[in-house]
C-alpha cells in the first residue's frame, strides 16, 4: 500500500522532468531573424521557424540578389540537422543533411560545420503571431475565384516570417528546381500587411518597392489580397506548416 501511495508522486516528478526536457530542447531552436555580413560585401539574412529555415544573401545598396537556400531542420541538444530543399547556387547540396553545432549568447548565434558562421540577432519572433513557415494553398484565378494549388506534386511556394522579416520561395525538390525568391521587412497595422522589398531574384528593379495588402488571419489561414509588384491583382490563402 505504501508503494502504491508513492506512485502518483513519482509519476508527477517524471512528468515534470519530461516537460523540463522538452522546454530545454525547444529553447535551443534559434527562432527569429539573424544577420551576417558576407566576405563579398553582401548581407545574409537567416530566418528560422519552428522546423524550417532560409538564408538569402544580397546587396540592398546595389540592388543585387546573390543566392538563397533553405529547408527543414531538427534539433537535438545543441545539434541542428539541416537538409536543404533548394539551393539557388549549388543544386548538388540539395537533399544532403548538414549537422551544425549551435551556440547562442547575448544576441550572437554561431553555427559550426566545416567553419563557424556568426549571426547577429535581428528579432526573436516571440511577439509575432505571423512568425513561422507558411505554404500557399489557394490562389485566385482569372475570374477572381480562389482555387486550390500545390495540393499534389513536389512543387512548393513557401513564405517564412520572423517578427520583422519575410522571405518567399518557389521551388521543386524533385527536380532540384529553383524558380524565384524575394524578401525584406514587413509590418502589420490596422488590418494592412506591408512589405518592403530588399531583394527579388527575378527583377532587381523591384528592390525598394513597398507593397500594401489586406490581411486577415482566421483558424490558421492567412487571407492575403492586394496587388503584386507588377500591379496585377493578388488574392492568396496561406496556411502555416506545423
């Protein structure tokens, strides 16, 4: 009887220990946006979601897009296993896992693989409901009606958001196809979602543009409508990848 009376206490201790371990594991994920200066003089922005990351290198001053890559990752302690799904400059690296050793201190993130990459914190994404990885699931056709897209097949259009930064990417993992990407900063105010474009792989002349969209978030669905960089009507539905 005495052993049985201790069982609930032991179970509670085990549960608390498991919660603590889970919290420590989650704390290792460096969610948010990070900035690094490249030897070429360009800037690199790393955006990290719950389980996906992107890196884009570009020169805002020269309106020049250099490269981008990204893909899913998993964490175990201070080890991040990252598997690229797209790479605009080296398709040979797609699908090959890379294991980084991570250290984070005072707004500085270091990723070590063959050499150390040092990143400075831009934002930690802790206060933004939009932070995470989004996949487009519906888009308006020529008549304005929403139609489901990318429900089958390997082509994806994703958008990663931190607390202040965004990047979208269109690619096809099966054929290692990279089609386009763009990104910069964003704000949300009074029902409007505004993007300031800092890089755009298809047209560097779009850099510096500001795009204002109607914005609504309901049941995990992001309703996004307005006009594109070319002035064409846009109405899209994005859903967050868990």
